[in-house]
C-alpha cells in the first residue's frame, strides 16, 4: 500500500508539472500574439519628390569606335641607312616637318655632277646661239645644244628628287608616336617610321538600325563618352552611308567631336548618343523611385491614411516635412505609403519616363522604399537628395562669400 501511494503521488506531480508547462506555453503564445497585434507599424523615414512635367531630351543610343580625324603610319620612300631621327615619341609635329633623314652622300655627289653638266650645256648653248646668229652654225647644231641642256636639266631634277626621297616629312600636323626605326638601320621603301595622329578633333564611327535612319541628318548633334553615364564630348554627324548593310540591316554613320583635352584616343570603344528634338510635358522619375518586380513596375506614393485618398495636399506635405526637420510628430491625419503600378517608357540620364499610372502633383518616394510595405506610416525627410552626387550633399549649402 505504501508503494502504491508513493506511485500515485509521483504520477500526480508529473501530471501537474506537464499541465503547468502546457498552460505556460499557451499563455506565452497568446501574450506574444496580443503584443504584436496591438503594436503599431514602425514609421519609415523616406525622401520624396513631387510629380511634375518636364522637358525630355530623346536620343538614339549606340556604340562606336574612335578614330583620328587624320591618321597615318608614316613610311620612308627610299632605301638606305638611317642617318638621323628628328623626333621623339608624343612630340607635337607641324606639317612638312622633317622626321627622318637617310644617308644621301652618293646622291649629293651625283647632284654636283648634274649641276656641272647643266652649267656646261648652258654655256654650249650660248656659244651655239651666238654662232648661229652670225651665220657660222647650222640650225641643227643649235637644236642639239638645246636638247643637251634639256637632258642635263632633267638629270639634275632627277637627282634632286632622289635626294628628297631620302627625307621623310610629316604630311600634316599632329602627335607622333613611338619611333620604329633607329639611326644606322637599313630600311627599304614602305618601312614604317611611326604613327602620326591628329588628336585635336576625332571621328567616331558607329551604326544604327535602318528603322531609325529617317531620324538622322548631317549636322545633327551627338554626345560621346567612354562610359554610358558620362558623355563629355560634343560633336555632330558629318557622314551617313547611303547604303544599308543587307546582312545586319544597319547603316554606318560618322560623327566628329572636339578633343581639346586629348581624352579620346584612336581605337577606343565609345558610347554614342544622337540627340533628337526636345520634347515637353513629359513625366519622368529618377530610377531610384521605380521598382521592378515579377508583378509589374510600381512606385510608392505618399497619401493620407484613409480609403481612396487622392494626392497628398501641399499643406499636409509641408506640415509633415516641417515636423521631420524639427524631430516632432505632425498633427492631423497620418500619412502612409501606397503602392501604385505605372507604365514606363524611355530611359536616359538616370531617369525613367512614366507613360501612365501617375497624376501630376503626386508625392513619390525616391529613397528609402526598400523598407516600405503597403500602408507603412512614413516620415518625410528631404534633406538628402538621391539625385545629387554624394560629395555635394555632404558638403551642405555654401556660406556667403565662399
């Protein structure tokens, strides 16, 4: 009986402890649920902008290759030993400047002989002409003297031409490259001396689809850059190929751009934008304001916390912004974030064209939307503008006299 009593007491204790644990877990879950059910949604600080129409600069984006306006590989015109190289790499060369001198000692000796022959034949012609005038010479003798002088002069010009071919000149002004020959080297006709490139203005060759050919014209402005978001060089179209490539359906176009700072070099890969006529009354938002998802493209707009509320009134917006600057809570209706699906169009310069879904005057969130959900209370703080560079925002407003 004693053992039976102890067993019964032990079982009762185990049942009480188990029941207590079950009750505690149920009570804990209930209290946690009530806490989160009664807890308000956290307020998210965001930056906003007002939707308004603006001017839009449409364009045709493509890629191309940079070329020098004038560029050649300078080569020697004769064979011989290199006597002198009169340039250094990256020198600015004027047109007709002497670049390379080949050894012309033999030709110089031939020049002296040719000059002597011309002098001799000139004197012979003078004597023959005098004697003919006095009747002592026949006309044929005078003709032979003239022919001999012409032959001597021809030989003299030939020797001068050979001497000139021993010299290599710059065909135009530009920047000379690295020398590819050395003094004492034997060269043959066509041996490349160096590359000469005119870098003051550059050409850019690119292609566009045949469907956009009607939008192009000679003199049309273009912008060129080495990165897609930094088109620093301006120019214009100088040539449009009259034939479309039947295999690719692309038309070749050439533009000329200024290169005063020598930032462009021949052979570089370049981004090109052909400027089209400016359009007005276009709604465009920064790319930071537009969210892409599997369900579509949308933005967050700030509205009053009530059903079917329209665009936020300017008074309520000003009150909310002022409260954010002062670090207080704004009086009056709460403002929350609402999800609005939009239709998008063209993109350029960090902006996206909005073709439908938004009204003028809507307050759109352009920073901080990664923490938002539908109906999240928001606090507007526009001291940070995501459309400006970070260093400009950190510098703050300049004081008078700076």
